């Protein structure tokens, strides 16, 4: 395909995504009520709502032990690295004019194989964005088979995404957990049963993604996901979001594995890569992050980090 044909295809895709975005904004259903609304609710959801309206403190000491971001670390190297990672994501999500991207405020953090640092990246990214005063973040643990965010943040979680997707009596506000960072809300994974992973590919999940993007366009929604090559849910989730951050474990994940993972992301317009756990080029630190970023194809990526 010539460069001109590629450019024409890209223009057509952007036009289509702009049309989809408008359709999304007109079609959201009613169950996703404003989370700040305090209207009376029937039993049995009242108990769950009372639980969800509590503000939970983040366990900073645990995060510190794990080498993660903390509120006192605004001028640290890790804070600076996450600034570099979030900047292009936020520019896409909140452009000055129409950039033609749909659902760019929905960001999926994934990787090729387990253990590359998806949760580490998703949580740090959420903290970094939430600590900017004008941005609100919803962090969703969509790795429902292997949830870890609530525990990592030191927050007790009983119900979450899987419960919301399969129980019509549960409302969105019932499963949200407010944190003591006013701009950060958590949606935990929820109860695990044998249908949990199928729920990620359900129509209910699609509707939730549409609603999140249409009703809360000013909010960043970060999904922690299963690895792309270990299960199909990661690539299904990738079709629901506007941007994907692919975490690659430095000096560990072979290139052909990364390429195979990228082939599962064909539908995604924006794919950013975080090179995680780097051992070189970041001063004395053992771990570091690099960020590469491109539209649609790994081959076109530009590396900033
Ligand atoms: N950049 C980093 N610096 C320090 N520790 C890291 C870094 N990235 C990941 N880790 C650590 O590596 C381990 C695996 O990371 P993490 O749990 O985020 O991976 P994951 O991709 O979410 O794994 P899984 O596929 O099992 O969900 C954790 O102990 C985490 O704290
Ligand atoms: Mg994880």
C-alpha cells in the first residue's frame, strides 16, 4: 500500500470514529447515574451504596515499599517518568480541537504476558493523573480473574465490575470506592466465579464502556487488564477503549512476543508502549520506564523515553 493510500485510509478511519463518537454521546442508557447524586435507592442496594459512599484511605506505606508513586514524591524521578507517560495520553483524551479520536478518555493498560507491570503502571498512571488537580480518574480493575488493585492500594473491596455487569439491581455508584485522593475513584474487579472472564466480552461491558465515554468525557478511565496472549479478554477490552498502553518488560519479553501481542490490537487507533523495569539509561535506578507512542502500528512508533 502506498503512503498516499495509507493516509487516505487513516482519514477515513478518523471520520468513521468521529461519527461513532457522536452516536455514543446520543445513546447512553440510564443505569449509569451521576455518581455524586444522592437520590433514595431501594433495598438491597442501599447497604451497598452506604458502603460505597465511604472514603477509603490509600495505603501509601505499602505503595512506597513497592517503589510506587506517593504524594510527597512530586519531584522524584518516578513522578517525572509518569509525567512523560501521561502527557500524550492526556493530549489525546482532551485535545484543543476535535482530533477525531473516539473514547480517547478510556485507556487500557495491558501487556503481552503476565507480570510485565500492568498493575504497577495502571496504578501509578492513575495516581499521577489524579494528583493533577483538574483531572478526575476512575481506575478499573478489569483483570477480574487475577484482581490486585484494591489489595495493592490497601482498600477492602467486596463487590465490583463483575457484580455490576451481571446483577441489574446493582447500580454504578454501588461499586465505586472513593479514595482520600479526591480525584481518584476505584472500581474493583468484583466477585470471581466461572463466568467472570466472559463478562468482559459481554454486551453489558460494551454498554458500560460507551456510557463511561459518553457521560464522563471529562474523566480519565484507566483499565488494568489481563495480558493479551494469556487470554482473549485483553484484546476484547482493547476494542472498547480509545487508547492502549502496552507495557513491555525490558530485557525479558522477546520481540516476537511483543509483535504477536500488537497484532491483537489491530482495532486500536492509539497504542503507546511503556518499556518497564529497564536496567540501563536511568542513572542509578534499577527500574525505569521509557515511553513510545504511535498511531495504530508499532512500526510507526516514536520513542520519547
Ligand atoms: N517499574 C517497576 N519498578 C519496580 N517494581 C516493578 C515495576 N514494574 C513492576 N514491578 C513489580 O513487578 C511485579 C509484577 O508487576 P505487576 O503486578 O504490576 O505486573 P502485572 O503485569 O500486573 O502482572 P499480572 O499479569 O500477574 O497481573 C510486582 O511485584 C511489581 O511491584
Ligand atoms: Mg496485574
